[in-house]
């Protein structure tokens, strides 16, 4: 059973892990997804000059107060500056919050973008903008970045292309949009428990129901008899009986894959590595994300909720949010780098917007999209760099202003895919990947 966190101010229940996930959230079985994908037209994308090949998105649901994290304002008035001070990092001239000491040690391997801004201070639409790279419109549902990668960069044989440990917003973000159900993420089933015994995770459609073996799955007659004899006792969430045809062979390929199976077995990691990440659900998701990318998965989303700090912003950040983020994000970046994986894996840490520079009467900060910060690492992203600035009070970008679609265009440029590449909707309408985005060349080494 998932651990259910409190709702944000718009009533959305956040989960670090999902309860009983589904392939693509819409009840599709793996063979059905594969069949839909096979019917989709070829993308026609040509990857040129690519360095990165995978992305791990670390999603901070609720809108993190980046003015208290990555862009401390020492010179601002007290009702803006707040309670936190900055500290030096391993990146020359780059200072971040005192409550992110482990991140300070790996900032020489990362970039903080301090001049990001948009104009949508509402959780749902802002989440769509940040996770798709396109400003939301009622005329079209844009695909998430992970769905675009699923379409344009097929995964290695035997592994799912896009895995999500998080529910971003119900039905409005993180899905495939106009690309169709075949490009939705595979959702992780996981208990929110801590400890070594809670570390074996499952994805619906790539784990067998209790009592069934691969031999049974490969034999249609035996499988059908098994379901007929005791369907009520079978795991209905792993509905693998539909469409036993050529596409089941691909399903079987994933089921047989040692890479996929092993990626979810965190017990294969050393005690030291597990300790560096921690034993929270967020930490387990990050470690599994590294293992999935190592196995060839293209895009993984992990999420940490609780950033909607209208009240007690500083206490919540100090005691709850920042310690978890500091440990897990720094461990992920350092772990990828130590394994030689950071050169071809982009880590993208972001939320839907920032929070008001001015502190409210409840010691909190409210929604603020006009200035925010994100952290990038890996691929050709510059190391030890702070891009752009905000004004003295953190109200708006002062130099090198950029938008979510610019960041998305830059990430895909590093994946070797032009942000101007066009895909077709189901009605034959050509759509540019990021219709208003431009590559931020200064972010790239």
C-alpha cells in the first residue's frame, strides 16, 4: 500500500510511490501497449551529435522554494531573505543553501539554472508546462518528455523505455498526450516501507502474477486453463491473458530479461551504496532509477512531494524536505559519475514553479512562477556553473532569462534530437517538439 501524503493547496494527493500501478495508467497490458506502439508511424528523427542517451527527472511536487535552496538572497530585506544562509560549494563562485551541504560537495558536477521563469502559478498547468516543454493549451495534450523519448529513442531490447515512480498530476501530466497510450510510462508498484526487505519493486506488466511461471505464460493452452481453473486466485492486476500473439513475445522478452528483473532488486547493491542513498521510498526510487538507466531504460521519473509550503516554509524545508533531497540527489549524481554514467545520463531536478520572494503571514511562501531555479547534471551540461541571475529580491530574472521550453529544447539537443523536429498527431497534424523553445547554448559544455 502506498504512503499517501497530504494534498496540495489545489486538492491533489501526492504519492512518493504509487499504489497498484498500471501500464500507462489506463489499464493497458504490456502486449496491448506493444501492439499500439507497433502501429505508430516511424518517427523519422535523426540523432546527430548526441552525447546523452537517458534522463532521470527528479520531480519536486508542489513547487519548491528555490529562493531558499539554489538562489539565496543575502542582500534582500529580512521579509524576503528568510532564515537560511548560503554556503560555498565545490563549484567556484556558486553558493547554495546551508541545508544542502551534500549537494554543495557535488556542485562541481552540476549546473544550477537561476533565471528560469514562466507565467503559470497553478499546480496542474505548471506541471504540464515543466514536464512537457510546451505551454498547455486546451486544443492539444502534449506528451511528456519521457513519452517523447519513448517515441524517438527506442530502448534496449528487454527493458521498458519509460518508467515512472511518481504520480505527477491526475490525468494532466506525465503521460503521452497526442502520441497515444503506447507511449505512456510503466508505473512502478512499490510499498512505501523502509528497510532492506522493502527493496524489491515491481512494474505491472513486467512481473508475473503469483503462481505463474514463464513456461506457463509461453503456453497458451496451459495459461488459459490456469485462469479458467482459478481466476479468482490469480493476480488480476497483471492481466497477461489478452492478445497472446507475436506481441506477447516481446512481453516475454521483457519478462525474461535479467537486466529488468535485476534493476528492481536493490538487494544486489552494497550496503555502502544503499546507505549513501538512504532508506526512504524516495531514496529507493533514485537507486532503482540508476539501475534502470544502467539496464538501458531511457527515461525515469522519481518524485518527492510536500513542497507546497504556504505555511512554515522554513521549518518544513529544514526538517523534512531538504535533508531528503540533499542526501538522495547528491548520492545519485555522485553514483552516476563514479560509474562513468554521468556523461550519458542527464539528471533534471525541478518542480512546477518557485515560491514568492516575500514571506507571508504564516511563515510560508506562496506560488510564484516569475522566478525559479532548476538543477541539471550530466551529458554535455556544463559542470560547476550557475546560469543566469535574478534581481536582488529574487522577483524576476535579471540576466539570461529562460523558460521551461528552452530547458526542454536544450535537453533534447543533448540527446541528439532537434527541438524543431515534428511529430504527427493521430489526425495527421504536424507538431514541433517544443513549439517556442530554443537551445540554451551556454548550458552546454
